[in-house]
């Protein structure tokens, strides 16, 4: 499968508007939509809009295969953006249903207002006590102080984030070091007399992102770029959908589902996930069907196949792709389905020009050529046979992660924890256990039928 990144966003803009130029959401200038400045030794490739001229995101290490291992215990750490429990929920639900063979368990440790030094101070009691084998981190938004870059801020951030990485490594955990995201506007809680614009803040966040790249290289850990994809996605989305579309969130900092989808995409790709949910190959001439690992063929006869799947695609639902409050919209900003969510149907030996593919209650018309090349059912069917089962798993994940926030913030750091931390840990773990078990109970095999009929 081909990978698309920044050019993908601007191809989307061309397709939506059918124009040769588009107006910059940041500067009001016009430019050829598809134009991308080439990468230099110091900076990655970037859109050729004047707004991006001052930004120089440095080249980052790329994932080298799957970082996850069977039985991993994943800790998702970050500030209030993590405490929203949105990108963390996408990640946990994805790992549960799309990669069940790895049996990865997850805890999220988001804390509103937190900085890297703040997490460093609490990570032993709150996180390391549960012996994570792998961790994702996302700090920098609060660290940058919502102001223009200052070297002392950068040094404090570098020291604390490096110490976090080393603490995880010492505890035997692999690390995906996440950069901060971007701001979309000056947040309402920032003092009105603070002499900084949203552009100043984003330039500062880009500096922290570049510090993260240095740390990742020096410490030999994985890196998830949150800042640059969010900034460029915000640019492209406003061209497509107007200025009300906010990847960074209505308050300028806390994204809705579209922005969190961009974040989840960045972390999942940094974890080395390959996106192969499954492949179903139907040969109409020989009346034979083959299915890949994770799927069980129950019946195949005259263009109708019944399958029991022990692996789900990620089901985004029917959210409006033009609204920033839907996962489906976020999937248009990044190649989520192409890179992370491929359930392919390949139909060989067709003699008709077109075929109707019916997948339980939904159907679509494809050409024989499209089917020969393979179509992605996960992308083409917003509602599909997995949707209800997926929703049950996702709801169970949401309930567990909500408890984890209360467990750490209210109980570990409340009166109970101060009086008896070990007893509080034991009691709350007993309360959390059935919530974790509910996720496993909700994840059951799905039996579904595909019919292929000549048109």
C-alpha cells in the first residue's frame, strides 16, 4: 500500500474545491494547493505557503517494524489532552480489536495542566508501580508556557523529558516519545497581556518538538510526531471545510475527535502497526475463497461467503467528514484507513463489467477491475457487521479509562492515598479489574456474510 502524508492533505483540497489555488487559513495568501517545498538537511518537507516559512521541523526517526510485543502493558501518559481520553481510547480500542493476538493491556495517565517535570515527579507511584513494558508520552503543551520560545523553558523541558525516558528504560519499558500538538488560537486562559500570538506559540511548540527528536535519537527510542501533522492538517482542513473547523479544538488546545484521530494515527504508526486487518480472496471461476489469519471461512458458494472473524476493523461510524467532532472526519486528514485499517476484499475471475457487493445490510457497486485490485471494506462501509460489537468494546474501554483517571487523581492523590497508599492501590485495583475484564468479554467473534452479484 502506498503511503501518503503532507501531499495527501493537499490532494484532498484539490479534490474538494476543484481549483488550482486555495486561500491560506493562517495568512490569507493564495498558493498552488499541491505545492510542497522539498526537504532540506535541516527541515522536513513543508507546504509552500508563507505561513510555514518560519517553521523548521527537523527530520525525525521513523518506525523500524512493530514495536509492540505479545502481552505488552502499555502506559499512555500526558496532560489534559490525554486526560480527555480520546486518542488514548482510539489506541486501546484499536489494539484490542485490530491486534488481539498481541493481547496488549492499556492504562492511561492523563493529568490536566501537567508538564514533563510534573509527570516525572509522580511517575514512580502512579505509573511504574504497574510495571509497564511500553509507554507513550505527550508533553510540551503546558511546558511551553503559552509564550514565544525561551531557551530556559527548552532546557527545563529537555532535562525532564530525558529523565522520563531514562526512568522508563531503567524500569524495562520501551518508549514512544510524543511531541506536543499545535495551538489553533490563543487559549482563553492565557493572560490577555501576555505578548505572544498563536503563531509565536506554535513556533515555540515546534522548538519543543525538535528537542524531542534529539532526545529520541540520543536515547534510541521511538518518536511520535504530533505537532507537524496537526499543524498541517489544520491548515488543509480549514481550506476544505472553513475556519470553523478546528483540529486543535475550539479553545485552541483541546482537540475534538478529528484532532485526536490525527494524534492516534501518529502514535499507532510510531508503534509500527502495519494496518493489515485481513484479506478475503474470492475466485468466482473456481468458486473458491481464501481468508487470512484472524478470519475463519465457514461457507463459500456461488459468490456468497460466510466468515467468522476474530479480528475487527476499526469502525469509525457515520460521523460527518466535514465536522471536526467525528473520527471519520479525522480519517480524511490522515491516511488512517490506508495505513492502519485495511480489510481487503479481492474478487478474481469476474466476467461482468460491474458487481454489487452486499455486506450484510450495506451494499456498493464496484467494477471488476476495482475488485481484482482489492477494495477496502473498512473504508467503504461506515456501518458494517462489526459496528455493534465494536461499539460494545469501545464503550467498555471508555468506562475503564474513565475509572483510571479517578483512580489516580482522586484516590491515589486524595485523602485515601495519603493515609494508606498501598491499601488504596489494592482496593482500587480490585474495582478496576471487572472493568478491564468487561473489555475482554465484549470482544467476541463476529460472523458475517458477503454476497457478490454481477450487475
